[in-house]
C-alpha cells in the first residue's frame, strides 16, 4: 500500500473529526471563560447580598 494512496472519504472523515474536536475545544473554552467571569464576580455579589440583608434587618423586614 502506497502512503499517498488514501481514499477521499477517509480524508474527509479525518478532517470532519478534527473540525469537531476544534469546535468542542472552542465551546469548552467559552464555558470556562463564563465560569471564571462568574467566579470573579462572586465576591461582589456576596457583598451586595450582605448589604441587602443588613438593610432589610435595619428596616425590620426580616
């Protein structure tokens, strides 16, 4: 079998597989970016929640 003798369908399957892997890596990167963005905002959200709880306590709403 000659190395350069590859079927077109096999080559297209390899290219399709590589494109699928590339898309999955891009999607995973986007999900991780969103997760880290939310984690970066977490201390601010906790601070806002504490301020709201203190304000509600002082206003006798709790």
